[in-house]
């Protein structure tokens, strides 16, 4: 093996040179590199029941950016347009919400047993900046999930959506792909006629049993991640309120420091500390403003982690939940069809051969469709498990954000404490005469 790696042709003469000598040691990559090579080889196997993609591989498929165009388009009914940038296509196009709706409809028909995330709701009245921003983020997550799907990302429908230039992308897309067959119907007959019992899980009933276990597990994860999101949103809202409160403290310090009431010795007696405090307050708004600013910056970082990553993982899990519902409905339809065929045969034992053959063909096709659906659901389940690695990134990003925010605030609070300490020291160092002549204090 080592000789082959060196580019040498193996023959008897070459081997004779190593008589009584140790053969060279072959170079073997580490286990992770070997696994990566194996996964790349398996990806080309159409009937593979293994996803063959890790999370980093999925992220490498494409990165999407969605931005809101500054000006609305349209003469009578004005609408928002979104600039969609795809790194994979190296292209930027403008799309409106209805174009996403057309894309969703086509993909739902083409891939009934793949994860298709839900679209954000359409809103025609009271469309403010906050709603537009929320929808922009949701649309970004939507198209990002599709473009990082190993199967859907390669479909011509997605390529059309990301590259078409011209008016009415949605209408043109529908006209172009209106007769597109679904994934099962477009598979080569040779694959459909292959005995699927050779798959990893053996009989379909075993696969369905494992599917239901995975479905329950994913439902549990979906529920807990949604709860974590609620907690993070609550923390985020509290931090935002804290930032606003520090801004109000900043303004109050400024008012206190500039207040010009002449204080009489009759009122203060020997407690003449207030004028010194008032002078010192003039320097403190700098720290309060900085604290508010740093908290807002941390809120923005945390918001990006929640919206761009955690919400996308939750959207993916919701898409999987919807897929499971469609698959369960398909299984139920198959059971009803089998029961109906059996009932017909019992009621009419003299049923013609042609009718019997037709029923058998229909049932066979239905069974093959559901077997195809089970295979798709298996791959989609593995896709979810692969994307769960993103949770580590989410926690890491959130932790780093907290560390940076705490470090920034620590430095500011140290400066604040130093000024307060200096303020007290200034008062102590003043002589009684200096205190008497402090601004705002009258004898």
C-alpha cells in the first residue's frame, strides 16, 4: 500500500528489492478524514438510507442573506421587496412576499415527504417597520433551511428562485414548473421496482416503529427548545428595560447636576456635602450612558443569536412535525385502501381478473409510495439530528455574548466606583473655608 502511495508499480522485481528488508509504512489519514471521505462516497449512492452530511457540510451548501429594499414598489398597491443574496449562486435578486408563496406551493407539491418550513403570515394592514423586520428574518430562515437541504437545494425550482431576473418571478416560476411531478413519481422505475427490504431497518413495520420513537424524541426536543427560547426572550426584554432605565438615570443625573437652587446654611447646618455631590454628578452621566449603550449592544447580539440560529432550529423542528403529520396521514390512507380492497373482494368473490389485477397494481403503487415516504422521513430525521449540532453553536454564541457584556460592564462600573470614591475624597480634602464657598451654598 505504501509503495502504491509513492506512485510505484507493484511487480516482482520491486518486491525483490525488499527481501530481508521492512516494507515502508503506508500513510493513513486520521479517523475523521476517513469518515469524511466515506460520507462523500456514500452521497453518490441514490439508495443510501444514510444522510451522509454533517452540520458543517450542510452549512457549506449555501449562505443566504435577506435585506429589505429601502423603498416600497408599486403604483396603487405598494409592496415591500427583499434582496436575496446566495453565496452558492453568487447572485442577488429582488423578491416580494408573493414570490415566496409561489415557491412554497411548488416545493410542497414536489416534495410532500421532505421538511418544508412554514412561511411567515401575510399581513396587508398596519404593516409597520417592526413587522417588516420580523418577516425579513423569518423569510431568511425559510430560504436558508431550503438552501441547506441536501435534496431541495439542488432542485431547479430553488435555482430558478435564486437566479431569475425579470418581473413576476412567482408567476413565471409557476408557469415553468406547473407540470413537475412529485419526488416519488419522478424517480426512475428501476429504483421503484427494487426490493426495499434490503434497507437498514428491514421490514417497513420496523422502520415505522423507529420513526415513531424518533418522532416522540423530536417532539420533546422541540418543546424544550421552545421553552428555552421563551426564557431567552424574557431575559432579552428585561435587559432592554434595564438599558432604558439606565438612560433615565443618566438624564436624572444631568438634571441634578445642573440644578441651581441657592442652598442656605440655615438649611444645611454643618451637613454641607450636597454641593460637592452635585459637582461630582456632572461626570457620572458618561458611565450611565455607556452602561445603557453596552446593554443595548448585548441585546442586539443576543437577538441575532435567537433569531438567526435558535429560531431557525425551531422552524426546522416545526417543519419536521408537519412532515410527520403528512406521513401519518399517508399511512392511514394506505390502511384504508387495503381495507377497502379486502372488503370488495369479500363482497364480490367472483370479481373479474382485470379488476383484481387493477386493485393489486393500485395497492402495490400505494405501498411503494409509502415505502418511498418512509425512506424520505428517515433521511429527514437524520437531517434534524445533524442540525441539532447548531444548539452547541447557539449556546457558545450566547455565552460569549454574556462574557463580553459582563466584561464591558465591569470596566464601566469600576470607572463609576472610582469617580464616586474620588468624589468623597474631594470633600474630605476640602478645608471648612472651601466648603463654605462651594457653589450654591450661602452663609
